[in-house]
C-alpha cells in the first residue's frame, strides 16, 4: 500500500494537480514591486520638496492629502470604466497618468502646479489599484484567492522596504531626482502590464456570462462584503492613519528617542508582516476568512491600544511587529471576502471596497491628531482600537468555511 502511494507520487498518477498562482498574479506582483519602489522613493522627499516652494505646513499636508482625496473621488468611476474598457487597459492608463504626473512634479514651477499634479496622480493611482485588484480576484479561484492577494501584497511590501533607502540616496543628488526615478519605475511597471498580462479580449472570452454575475445590489447586502468594507475602513483609519501619523511623534515626544528609532521600528514591523504574508494567506484559504478577520482584528485592536503605554522603544517595536503579523491577515482576508461576495461582478465592488480604506486614511489622521492635541495619545489610539474591535465583532456574522472551485488558469 505504501509502495503504491509512493509510485503514484513519483509518476503523478492519482495525485491531484497542486494549484498554482496564475501568470497574471505573478505579473501583478512584479508590477506592485516597481510601483512601490518608486512610491517609497518619493514619500520621504515630498514634504521637503513642497516646503521648497516657500509654503507652510498646512500646504505641505494638502499636497499629501490631495493624492488620497482624488483617489477617493475617482474610485466610483473606475469600477464602471473597468466594465467598459477592461482591467489591463485601465491599469496601464492609470500607471501612465501617475508616471506622467510624477515626472512633471519634478519640473513644477510653483506650488499650485505641484498640488494639481499630485491630485492627478491620485486619479491614476485609483485606476491602477482598483483594476489590479479586480484582475487579481477575477483570475484566481476562491480556494487560492488569499494566497494570490498575499503574493501581490508581498510585492508592495518588498518594494516599500527598498524605496526609502533609494530615495535617501537620490535626495543627495537633488530633490527632484526621486520624482524622475518614480516616473521611470512606473513606466517599467506599465510596460510589464501591457506586454505580459493577458489581454482584455482573452479575459473577456474566459468570463462567465454577464447575466450570471452577482448584481451589485446583492453584493452590498452580503455580510462578507460588508465586513470587508468595515475592515478596510478600520485599517485605513488605524494602520494608514493613526499608526503612521502618531507613532513618529510618540517616539520623539513621549519616549524621548531620536527619529531614527521610528524608522527602525517600522522597518522591523514591515519585515514581520512580509514574513507572515505566506502563512497568513494559507490560513485564510484553508481555514477561512471569518476566523482570520475575527482573530486578527481583535488582536490588532489590543495591540494598537497598548502602543501609547509602551515604556520604551523596544517594547514599542515588539508591539508594532505583532501588529505587522496581524496586518498580514488583515490585508488578505477582507480582500478574499470581497472576491467571494462579488464573484465575477466587475470592478464596482472593488472600487467601493477601496473607497472605505481611502476615506479612513483621510479622516483618521485628522481626528487622531485632534484627539492627541486636545485629550491624549491614549484616547487617539483607543479610538482606532475600537474600530478594529468593531470589525472583529461584525465579522462574527459572516458565514464560515471557504468556497471551493477549480483553480483557473
């Protein structure tokens, strides 16, 4: 009997084919890397570059917010645009818009030009991110969806770790060099997408009949989709807002440590998240979306609540690493749940899902900053923790299990 099983493993007879990531998923992971390397290069330099136009801190903040605001405003239209033009076309055009606007930022003559160009970049970013995620979820079977999302996010994480270091070197040349570098990495990403992704015509031929799609009104009523949207909002508020906006201040003003420790703590957390992506995605695909969301968001809530009570930077770093591990689950499970609820429903569900994160990322830092100014750091972090906990509680209403279908090519 054992010999028979061994022979089957050797010859492949009777052994089910192991599902693999599709070519489009691999290509999207590579694109994500190039996009995030360039983005990471620009982010540390952008506030300094904006200040070089002789403006105040409010104007500097407006340059950063303009990008997120235009992403939020344009996302509803991107879903319909994808249904009309196809994912690959919208993705390539979106990357092209960000590349062109970023290159022009490097030669901006005044602050209004800088502000308008960054806003235009936000429109292109929405086109890229929504179409990429729609393509990712649509080209992967449900029982492999989280692992596909994990591979895609891994490209972002690795690129995000490499970008700031390159940006620091380029900034020694000039403040404009990072923007030209960003335009170049985006051009590479766009070419990779156009050449290597399956064409929209090929993908349309493989799609199910449009009449079999889940109508958007039904997707909105699905508890899986609602839980995913709440999760994305709480992540936008806490991960991209409170965490990024207040922890640098906490390190300097409360723990009395130099700014370099903020970078070290964030880098350690990014490494922890990157290492956790693959096992987290496997858990989401094999155990289920519901336990991943319930558990990860509950632990993340307790972790972020404890951050302002950290007695030193070592404890803070440990807490951020734990949060990074939970972020691996929080980044894959809600996205997989959107795919489960929407099916072949097109780009609108993904666009709405993306909007919740953008809205949280815009409002979160403002409210957290106000609470930190008027009340305390502890209250600012506690509000973020409440949103994470609310996500965990609502996810208890989700159906359990993992939908299983054959793996798509």
